[in-house]
């Protein structure tokens, strides 16, 4: 099939590359000319495991090309996936200006060239309920008689696992009431569901709601477990044991039950707020999601208080080593990252930060500049630090040289925001060890 993917962020680039991998001819469109030139040279502009191999192979085979010319890409495609940013607007709603701007441009093209043939516009961006109607109206304003359809096809890609999620989706959601569109998109996605996972067809509004509902439910599980963890600390319970106990119930499930310093990234924070905004627009008070947002905001503050309390309320002049900047492992994305929120709080309290992340240094620097130190390795970040703070659960942090950590820190002290280590082992190693929802270890056996 001939496909255009408009927008080459995480969703667009992964989608375009994976569609090309199954034999389709894909044109990726972006207004950033410098980015397009880099991709033409085979440079992947984002860090996503497994993407580079597919990217290079499909460029080489001629199935994946890049352009800044939206109209030319449209002329040479039958299906256009809109993978455009929908940033949070001032009132919390999703800002559709990029999506509707492209729809408006396409309407002008369809008016000028009515003989282009049937086109399917697919909203793959995360968009509020009713967006497909707005896109359709924006096109029809210019070309009311043009033969086209607008479908909703929300993405469910986890950053760090996006290629695998796209190539082997648990399910594909397609919102369309047009039989022709249904048949074409079913054929497009058939190679991805050969193992039997379903393609669900529904109306456009239900598909749009499905994406927001899924992300908001997962965010709710995270905030719920963080509340349980906070209560465990007050009652003497161990959240790890509680997590295992409830996760064994198939009605609950094992995933998204790990407590920590809160969720971040480009999806959960924005999508939960957007769904609350949709409820407000429809005069409905979505109480649960308001609480989810509140819990997530305060979780990093609660973690900071552990640090401040250990130093009797004053961390001014203290230097901390911080492992992890990305909002989650296996990505360089720092949008709404808990690490950035914690850094802000530490600096406001007069502390300094020496950080390390395997992939997210440049994306962090682009946001906060040189307000912190960027170490070249995890151990270099420990030099002259009072304590180690862990915020992102990269695999390389899971089994470090604890003797080396202890010898480099001024005090054998770790604040673990992701519960990477076993408290008993930390006690035997002679550390003071704070985690989330578990007993604090402060018995310094074998300490230096």
C-alpha cells in the first residue's frame, strides 16, 4: 500500500518504519527540514531500541522515504496517518492546532486537485473524542465533494518497547463506519496480527475514548500503588509483599503495580488531564482521575521529604548523585520526567546534583541547560556526593558494585525511588537505604 505518515515523532517514525517493514511504500512528512535531511542520511532522530535496524533496512530497500512536501506525499499515497503533536493547552485540553492545520491544508489540496482518488485520513495522534469530526469538517470546508474518509486508529506503544508493540500488537483499534475504509485498514494490519490478536472495529468516537481510557486506567493503577506504598510505610507493611499478593489475582493483574516516584512521559500526564478536561466540557466530575493527578504530583514531593528529613530539614550545600533522567528506561524522553521535577526541588532547597543517564543527557540539557552536572558514567556521578538517588530503573543500575559505591560516597546512603535493591542485602552491605513503601534500613554493618 501507499502510505504517508505526517509527523515523525516517536509515534510517526515507529509507525512509518514498521509499515515499511511489512512491504508498504511509506513517505514520512515533517516540517523540520534539518530533521528530514538527517533521516535521509540514515540517522534516527530518537532513541528507540530495535528501530535503527528496521529504519536502515527500509531506506536501503526504497520503501521508506522522507519529505517536507505534504502535498507531494499526499498525491503519492492512499492512506495518510496523522501522527502530529497534541500538546496540553492552557486549560488542560489537548491542543489540536497541528492536526487541524494539516486537515485544512489537505482540504485546500483536495479542492485544487479533485481527481486524486479516494483518500483515508487516519488520526493516530492521541486526540479528544470528536476530533475525527473536526478533521472531517476542516477538509470539507474546502472540498465538500471530495471522496475521502477520516478514521481513528489510536496507538498503544510503550516507549522503549515501541517497535515490538507495533509489530506484535495485543490489539488494534480502528474507528470507522465506512466499509471501504474498514476493508483497506484491515488488510493493512493483517500482517501484524497473524498470531491471532484481534482487530477491533468501532465508531470513531469510541476509538478516541478507548485510548484515553486505557492510559488513564494505567495511570490510576500507578497512583493507587503509590498510595498503598505510602500507607505501608506508616503501618509497617511491605509494599513488595502486598504487590505480589494482589498481583496474583487475575482480576487485578501483575503489571503497573510497582510503586515509585510517579508516572511521567508524553502520554500519561497529558492524557489523564485531557480526559478530565473532556469530562468538564461535558459537565461531568471525574473524581477518580482528579485524585490520580493529585497523587502523582505529590509523590515526588513525598520522596523529597525523605531526603530532607534525613538531613534534619536542611540539604543546602549538599551534593547528590542522581541515577536516571529519562521518565522510564530504554528511552531518551524526559517529558514530564519525575527526575526533572526532583531536580527542581533539590535545587530550590540549595542542593547540587551530579547526574547520569545512558541516553537522556542531551534531551535533559535541552530542557534545563547546565543547572546540574552531567557525568560520563554512573560511578563518576558519585564523586564528592553525599548520597545516591535512583529515579529511573535502567538495567545497568540493577546490579552495581556496591563496594565501589560505598567507597565513593561520603556516606553509604541510597534513596531508591524505584525499589531496585533488596533491603536485607543493603543492610548486610552496610548502607542506609530508603525505598518506597518498604522499611528503611539504617543499620550500618561493615560501613566505612
